[in-house]
């Protein structure tokens, strides 16, 4: 029997939401960024209504844990935990770079190994490598790279496919060699649900209290905007 899953992602500048219910797959994309904390919970409730499901009918709540935008990761984790605590459901913490790899695989059927490179601002890149073999395997766990360090890694083993926002952000400075480039995502929400279902099938559900965002850059202080967004997200509990 197919699991009923609710999934959310606010690790980038756009929200991606997905619901797998007995009625089928329902997805949504919305502007994120500073609006994430205000829009995420209403958008999820709207998606549940569209899919004809109540939160109590969901088997698990999945969220993209990172790497990605600091406030977005905190928001996604807080909302997922709040909903999971309230409904007594487990959570699935997903690799946000793997979502990009899945979207790229859909654009390039037959692609095996895919490097994901996402703009991390400040001249840095969140990057990781993945292999599709009837399911995703992590070849290189997500890490924060300066460009020179990433180039050195790629010189050792040149990538065949590179996907992600760093392609547009850095242009020719990315030095991806002869790799096939996939700069744009087509259906992040659909990829989100695919990864959530794989995690569910692998038995990766965990208690809500154990879920944590994945931060790859130390940050000891929040801006006023980030503190406001965090309070709003935690208020969803």
C-alpha cells in the first residue's frame, strides 16, 4: 500500500510542496525567501485540502533538511516538527541536494553519476555527488566548498553531469570541464516527493524531536529578519 506523505522544502528561494495521497500526487511551488515562514503552513494546509486528506491521515512528514538557506532550513524543520508533534507522526529528513539530482535525472534519462552544485553565496558552493542505481546513493556527502577546492576535487575525478544554481551564479568560473550542465530545475516538488518516498521505503522515518537541519556554514547570530521568521515558524507548533 502506498504511503500517504506530506513533504516540504524551503531551502532555496522558492517553496516546494508535495502530497502523496490515495487520490494521487499533488504539488505546489511558491515564492519563498523572506515569505517562507508566512506562506509555508497555509500552503501546506491548502495542499492537504486539494488532495482530500487530513493531516491525521498522513503517514509521515518529510522536509528538506539542507544544505541551503539558513532561515529556510530552520523554518522547514520547525514547521515539520510542529505538524508531526501535533498529529503524532514521524518525520523524514531529506538531503536537499539530492532533490536537485533527482530533478536532473528526470531531465537526463540514463544519467548515472550527478554532481550537484548550489550557490551558497559569499563565493562558495554547496556540493555533493550522487549515483542513481534503482535508487539514490550518496557518493560524496554535501559539503561547503570554495571554488578552488571544488575545482581540485573535480580535477581528480571530472564530473560527467553537473546540476544546480551554481552554474548560473558562477558561469565559466565553475570550471565544470566537459560535463553536461543542468542549470535549471523543472519540477522540484515532484523530485521532493520521489526522494521522500525512497526515504520512507528505506525505513528512515524518525521521531520529530530527532529531526535537525543540516548546516554547513557556522552562523552564530541571526539578522532581525531571520529572528522574525524563526519566531513565526516556531509559532506554527
